[in-house]
C-alpha cells in the first residue's frame, strides 16, 4: 500500500481528517455495541468507505482488515450460473450486487439468507451479528431493493446491513426509512488542501500553497483524485513549481476536446465527427452521467449567459431521457445536435445584432 | 372372348374408329392432317392379352401414331402416310424416329445459337401451333373436311349401332375384321427376308423375318397404342370440332388483338374448373414472361448436358458450335454478370452439375424450369416441399430420378430432376445432393480404370428456391450454377394480363394492368388471382388502387427498406394525376402515399431495431450537404422517442405500443429523404462499439480481480476507471537511469520499490510479448493502458524498455518473496491479540495477562529437550546455531524462542509428545498421594 491514497487512509474513526463531528457520532453509535442498519451516501471520494471500514474496525478490531476476495456462485431461475466477486473478512462481507446486472435480486436474496442464517460461533467474545456491506445500492434494480426491504428486518438478529450509495435518490423510500442515513459530504477545498499538505509533510516534500489550491480546484472535491493528482504531479516534476500543470485524467481531456469540436462548427458533418468521439467515450466505459456533466461544463463555459439556462435545460432533459431509454448514443447525440442548433441560432442572431 | 369389360370394350370401339379413320384417309387423298396433340396423359398398364389378336389390325394406325409421339415432334406424318402399307414400315419408322432423335438436338443447337431461328424452332416444337398452321393451309379444303367429319360421324354412329346389336357376338365382329391380312406372311416370294414354310393346305408360305428391334418396336408401338386409345378418350370428331373452333378464335384474335407481334396461343377452352394460373400457364418458350437472358442461360446450361445425356456424335458437333455460341452469349450477357461457364469435365458433363434458380415467388421459376427442361427434351421429374425430404428418402429419390428411366411407359426421354422449394429442405439432404453432384467427380478420377458409370451424375438437376441466403443453401451456392431471377418487366406482364383479360371478357386498359402489376410487385400469380376477382366485369385504375386484394406482405431486403426511407421516389410524383390541378392537396396526397409506402415496407420488414440503427448511422452521412441542423435535431429527438418506446415495450412487455414504432420511420423519411440516390452503408458502428466496450470491460474485470482486497474494498469500478487508473498510469513511471540496479542511488531505489509496490497492489505487471514485426516489447498486463488511453491524446508517459524490463523482473522477485512463509503474518496475529486485550479490558483479561507474564509456552510448542550440562556449552551451541554454512548470521525468532524456553521445567499438568506410536506419548504428572 504505497500509493499515497491508500497509505494515508485513516483506519480509525478517531483519526479522520474532516467531518470530525460526524466521526464522534459514529463512535458513540458503535460504543453501544450495536447499531441499526446504516446507509452511507455521498459523492465519490468523500470517504464513505473509509468511514465504514473504520466503523467496522472499532466494532470488530483489526481482524476486519484481513480481507480476502471470494467468488460466490449464484444460479438464476433459468438455470444460468453467474459469479460475483465479494470481499470478505471474518466479520463482514462486501458485495456489489449491481455487478450481477439484472440478476441482482437473486444476489441480494441469496446472500442475505446465507449470511444471516448462520450465527456467530462464540458470541460472547465477538459481536452477535455479522455485517453485510452492500455497495452501489443506487444501481440496484427496483426488484432487488424490494427484495432487500423485508429481509433487512427479518434477519435483524443475526446481521446488520450497511448500504453505500452515491445518492439516495435512486434508493426506494422503504429502504431509506429502514436505515439510519449518514450523509458523507465531499470534503471542502480547505479540507483537501490541508490533507495534501499533511501528506507532503509526512513524505518530506515541500508543497506550495498555490499548487495545492490548483489541485483542490481540479479534483471535483474528490479526495482520492486529489491525492492521486498530487502524487502524479510529484512523479512528473519534483521540486514543485507554482505554475506546474496538474495531471488530469485522459477522459476529462477528451471530453473537453469533444466540447471544443462542438463549439468550433455546427454542421451535420461536425456532428458526425462528434459522434465518433462520443462513441469512443462510451466504449471506454465512461458513465453517461459523467459525460453529460463534463460536456455541459465545458460547453457552458463558452456560452452567453442567456443561453446557459436553455443549455442546462436541454442537457438535463436528454440525460433524463437517456435514463428512460436504452441506447445512450441516440440521446447523447440528440443533446449535441440540439445544442448545436441553439448555439448556431444564437450566434447568428448576435451577429445580426452587431451589423 | 369376353368383352364384358367396359374399358376394353371402349378401347375396341376406338380402335375401330381409328381403323375407319385410316381407311377414310386413304380414300381422301391422304391429306387429312393428324389431329391429336401428343399430350402426356396417364399411362396405363392395361395391355391385356386379347388385344394381341387385334394388334395386327392396329398396326398401321398405331405406327402412325407412333410417328407423332412427343419425342419426335417433327412432321413425320406425311412420311407415314406415304408408305403406310409398306411392310418395312416398322423398320423405317425406327430409323425415322432415330434420325429424328439424332437430328433434333443438333438442329436445336443450331437454332439455339442463332437467335433468329428461335421462332422457327419453337413453332416446330409447338404442336398446337403446328396444327393450327396446317389447318390454315388447308382452309380451302374445309368443305372436304366437313364432309369427312360428317362421314366419320355417320360411320361412327353406324358402327356403334352395329356394335350394340352384336354386343355378345363379338366373334363375328372379329372375323369381319379378319379380311385385313397381316403383311408378315406372303404366298408369293417376297422382297424381304423370309422363312419358307408349308401350311396345312400344302401351299408355300413365306414368313417374314423380323429383327428383334422391329419386334420390340412393335410391342412398344402397341403399348403406345394403348396409350393413344386413352388419349382419344375425347371422340375424334370432338377434337376436330375443337380445332375448328380454335381456328376461328385465332382469326378473331389476330384481327382484334395482335399487338407487338406477340402471338398468344392460349387454349380457349370453355369455363373449366382450372385456376387461371394453370389455365394461362405458358406452354412454350416464347410465352415465358420472365427475363429473356435468364431463360436463355438456363436453356443453355441444360443444353450443355446434351453431350452426356443424348447421343455422343451429336454432342461432338455440339461442342464446337456451343463454344462459338457461348462466345456470342458471353458477349451479350457479360454486362449482366450471369455468364455460364461452359467448360465440360472429363465426363462430358457441364462444370456445374446443378442449377439454382432463386428469386421471389410468382416470377415463374418453376414454370421456366419445367418448360425449359421439356424444351430440351427431358422428362421432368419434380420433387417439392410436399414430398418427404429426409436424407434417406431424398437419396432414394435422387438416385431413382437421375439413374433410371421410366420402364413402364415408353417415354424414353431422359429425366431432368427439378427440386422445387429447396430452401425448405433439411441441410443433410442438401449436403447429400451436393456430394452426389460433386464427389462423383473425384471418384471418377480414382477409379478411372474401372469405369463406374452408375456413379456419375449424368442428368441435370435444377433446384429452385426463394431465398438464396438460407444457411442451408450456403454450400449449394458454391457448387451450383446460381441464377438470380430478375423481376418480370411490368410492361410485359401488363401486356399478358391484357390478353388474358380479353379472353375472360374483362374490360380494362393498359394503365390499369400496369398498376396491377406494379402493385403486386410483378408477381404473375397474384396478378392473375386478382384479375380473377374481376371476372366478367370491367375494371379500371381506381378499382386496382382501392382494392386491398392482391397486395401482399412482401418482405423486402434491409437495404431496400433503408433506401425507401432515404429516397423520395420520383414515381410518386409522376404517377399522381392530380398534381397539376391543386398544388396543396396533391402535395398532401403525395406525402400520404410516401408515408404509406414507407410504413408498409417498414412494417413488413419487422426488425425495427436494426432498421433504426441503420437510419441513425446513415442519416448524417447522407445529409451532409443540404439538410439543416434543425431537421437533424428533430430527427434525433425522434430517435430518443423510438428508444424510449422500445424500452417500455421490452421492459413491460406492453406490445400495444408496437404499432406506433413504424411512424418514427415515417418521420425520418419526411425529415431525411431526398431525391438523390442514397449510398447506404451497413450500420456497424454500434456493433463495433459494443464489441470494444466488452473487451474493455473484460480488461477491467481482470484488473479488479488482481487488486489486493485491502485496496479493492475502497474502490469500485467507476472509481478505478475514472480516478485511479488514469492517474496511476502517470505515477508508475519511475525516474531511473538505465544502469545496473546496484548502482542506483537511494532515491532511485525508493522510487523503484514504490512503483513495484503500487503495481503489485493493483495486480499490474509488464509481460514480454512479441510484436507483429518480431521485436519484443513489454506490455502492461492487464492492458489497462488501452482502456485509459484515448485516441489523439498522448499524455500518458511510457517508460523505456529497460525500465519496464527491470520493473517486470523486480515484480516477479517480489511476488516470490511474498509467497515465502510470511513472518509478518505472525506479527499481525500478535497485533490482533494485543488489540483484543486492549479492547476487552475486562476482568477476564487479567488472568491472561498474568499468564502472559509467565511466558507460558503452548503445549504444542513444547519439546523435551535434554538438559544441558553446563552454561558454557549452551553458549557455544548458540554460537554455532546462529551461523550457517557461509558464516552468515541467521536471525530466526523461532529458534530464539525455543532457546528461551528450553530451560523451563514443564509447568502444565498434561502434555504430550510424539513418541512414534507409543501409548506413553501423553504424560501426566501424578503424585504419589493421589494414588492412595
């Protein structure tokens, strides 16, 4: 674990760098020896998993950190076998049920039943419950979530479920009400800069304030990305320079390139070029919401204020329609075409206004 | 003799009639034409014994009939009439037939090559026409003929009445015919070869020698005779009457209708139960409606078989001529790309043993195959989907059809197998067919000495299918001569329809018929069926347009449908008669037509997903020039709509929404269609994208499994893809000089160690691979750099080859080191224990603590070690123990631990030591006072 992002991860709730009040609450919660089902939610890189693991550690001790990967086999009603990779310790098991796609319901049902029906061997030494950690709950299908709601209550005696999600908008209210929801907000820019400085200090490096500021502004308030960026920058050039360019992920650059293409010319031919670029993004597995978000960000930068409102509206419209549809390409391109139309119309009008 | 059997009686009756006919013919200057068509009627085996008696009497007439047998359709009639009474008749007949046989293919060949000759050939071969011509020539003798007919009728009546009276006394009747002497016996010395004999009156009788052939011929002629008797089940006068009727009709037709010089010779038989399709089936080559070049090529292919199937000498000549004509054809049809390889293999068979006719239904493929085969002198054996076609039956049938000929009937024509609807046949059968057709070729080569003629396929096989792209036909396509059937020209079809409608008293005009033929997509069958709905009533354009009869669900090809979506048909505008009167309404109606046609073709195709993908990928390419962005944006909006609808249909299985999907295509048609010819490409982008996406997904999966669980638990897929990997690619580039690892500075060593640790954590490694050009290269494995890298962006730095090599080696070493019994595991165990103590800081822990202080060794670690005598010895032992062979110090904690405990006296009550199976392994301290 020599990547800084892993190396300087706090392992105890007492040692977290930000949201300390929340950490105190969590410590209180665990010190009673028991806790309700939990639902952690917050953006990527905010520290949900770190907090969950720290919580488990205070609960079970460092044995929680002796993890192993396990492959669990499931069978669909149509006799199709599939495999899910889990990460488990003696005390908990972590599953990303959305890996199973449309069969996530089976995973949720089977997993909870098998785990929950076995009691801990010596319950006086250990806790009397195991923990099931379900990640990416917001990606679960409605059926899987429905399957979850009853089993959560039924097996309360033998297991606790910790859910982890990016947003609870996709989680059905029945589950939300059964869990204690804990929001882990993204760290503020100040938090990030201070953490970066701490890391540099521990590594014995000199980090200029300006650079840490630039990194914190470029990292989307994603702490993991911030630390990785810092490390990448360090590898790139060590004695840090104030106007040193920070390393940005390739896909981000590619999206901004796409946006540039869109803004440069608004013709069907250009649209065709943009299409191939969008295909490239999709092929690389960049989530569509990320594509929409960054594309919009880049496009809006170059737009007149009066246009911004419309563009945000159409992008949200098409992102929504994308979620209702199946073929991402149709919706992405429809958005681009619509933007081109609006933009070219606006440019024409403004040109007419000048002359 | 018993004449009670009505059938025999009937035969007798007609035989008599024939005889009478013959007599009359001689009376009437022998110029009355033979009037019967050599139809293929049912052949019966009704060759009963009593007819032997009559055979001699029938001989004359029957031989005549034989002359006009279907095989030799040339005009032998006059020849027959001339030497009617000759005794050599049989032989000559034989010769004639033979010569005809020989002559026929040759002359056809000539004709075949020469395009001008086709007419003649066909006329000659067409019995109906021939008859007609002859009758025409004789039209001035009509009165005579009328007399003849009357006389025949009278005679017939007379005969019938006489026969009725003599119904039972048939012997009398028989003897009355006895006057007709048999020419095989003569009392004077004959000119032919004879065998002298003496009869019971002691008179010299010369009996004729007959060659076996002649006898056979006689027999065969007899069998033919029985057939002819059946053929004449229609009374002769009726036939003549019909002939006259026909002549009249022809005249009417000629005066009234004859357009474009196309002769139509349809039988105008009164309303029968026949289907129109059957009724107006083309009876000769010229009647065929299908594309001329296709017909010609199939005929040509069939002619190539002549060499094997028919006489060899003829085929010799044929070959030369065929080459010449082949060249002509080559020139002529080169542009059509349907040239026929005329090469003959060593068996004198054409290169392609099979012909595969393919095309949509209703173009006349089956008709063509039958007609052409008949024309080329074959007996058509058909096999279609209604027959059982499993491999075994198929095999039997195939062999029967190609290697045998009919024995019972005297029809000596060779078989031509027509396998209809082959696209429905099982694959095994088709494979067998291919093997049957091709493998013989190889066999022949092997067994060239032992000529096994039975093995060689020597009969042409014509296969017919609708859909040539059926998987089962894939192999067949390679071996067979594939002939794509082009659609019939609607003008030609319309002309034919006009003629038919005039026969059927349907008043109509050319435009209507053209509309009908276009409506049915030039399907002749459905045209006729539609037409038969309007029997005996006038129809016009409106009828056709408004009726929903006749249009069928034609499934078009994918590209045709796309083309229809992207192209505005000019005909839509041209055909609209109201376009000049009112601009707006006409535009409306044109739009309506366009939309309807698009809807129809899209609905008939059915696979909306694929269609929409094609439209999506082509719409931008095609509209590069003249379409506005707003159109495109709107169209894309409809794509979203389409996508959402399909999603709803698929997820909720709510198929009531399904009918709305084609309207999306109508919109796209309105938005994107142009007059220009669309250059449509097959939509592959989406498929390629999914393939690539899956590939990257697999790489990601591989990566995920490689990451050590302690890190993996904090990451999920998107985070790895979006944050970790792109940045790690920048981080795992150590800044190293390309020198030996021993010479590295401490910083470089640290860098390297760090990179190696990161790569191990994330399960990455460099693997040596050979490039396509043969040079070695180290490739990241799992090749996550592929996933992270984007085209056109070269931001990710790449380490040099030696660096990669170094890293790779170090990773291997590190992995090996990790696989060694991990000492650190003990360490973590102790950590856990300690943690537990701290956590469970309750009363129970006290005792443990106390025990810990005393350093109690667990039982399993205890060893019985002999007590050392002196402390100095122990020290020396320690010193030796700590050094190994090379004198290096070994730091083993286990040993030291034992050393700590070796002096300790065992404190526990019970312990055990392995003593090689002795029962005293378990020991317990027992005090003496416990025993008392």
